[in-house]
């Protein structure tokens, strides 16, 4: 049995969705997730977040190079790709870059894929920003579906948990309360919804590693 340390370390990798463009630090979804886990009795530290608004998969990889040595982490999350799609990168390129990032995330998680989880790319095409942009909203949705299908396949092939937050983004993402003032990036309320979806997955992941019951004190 693999033993999880008393205080779990957490590395969150991504772009604007992980750094929380336009929200307070405490409202970022990785921060909300850490608080929710602690509320359930799991001793996890606030995450180190390596993310920036606008980063593509390639730019995240370069930033990780610049941040080396990143060391080892008990849990690693990955959410990236929306800027690849926004800039018109083909899905095959995303597949290649995402695979490299995922394998790197696994290495950072003590080479254990069960310590890594991935969030799907939300659909920014439902936002007021997208409506005002003049871009083809159906094309955005179709391209993001292709990206997420690729990420799902790669995660499954590597034994990594994949959390699909895209339906929630489509259901709620046009609501002003779910967005910050720019009409594009999620608000604290939307990040809370993502946290609700991610929480049981991470609880189960940690329970499997430490032989604790999901949601129960460790």
C-alpha cells in the first residue's frame, strides 16, 4: 500500500482557468478544491499554481522548464488547451503537446498516474465575449469537443482520471453570475461548480492511495 504523507502537496498546471483570471486568489478552483478537501478531513496544502492567462500547451511546457526543478508532488492537476484552440492549432498538434505535458505531470507525481487528474477544457463559445467576437460558435464547440476527446483518450491510455467540466460550462457559462467582468473568464461561482465536480474524483483518488474512505477524515 502506498502511503500518502500527513500533509499532501498539490501542484496545479494550466492557463487562465487555473490561475483564475479576474478572481481573488482564494476563489481559484485549485484553492477551492484544497479547502473542500480539508473540510472533508484530508490534510492538503494550498496548491502551487504554475499557470498564466494565455498560455498554450507549448507555453506551459516552456514555463515548467523555466521553473525547474519543480520537485515531486503528491497530487498534480492539469487543465490546458483553450489557447491552442483559440489560436487555431490543429487537434493533432494539441494531442502531441498534451501527451508530453501529461507524461511530465505523471513524472512530477512520483511517477504515479493515479496521483494525477485532468479537467476538460470548458466551452468559452457560450460566453458573451464569444458572441461579441464574431467567431463561429459552433466551430468553437466542435473544435473543443475534438480537443477534449483527444485528452480523454490520452488520459485513459495512461491511467489518469479525467473530469468532464465542459457540460457545466455550456449549461452555465452564458450567465453573468458565472463570469467575471470581461464576459469570458469564470467567476468564483463557476469555479465552485467545477470544484463540486472535481471533489469526489480527487477524494476517491486519495482514498485509493491511502486506504481511507472518500469524504471521511484521514
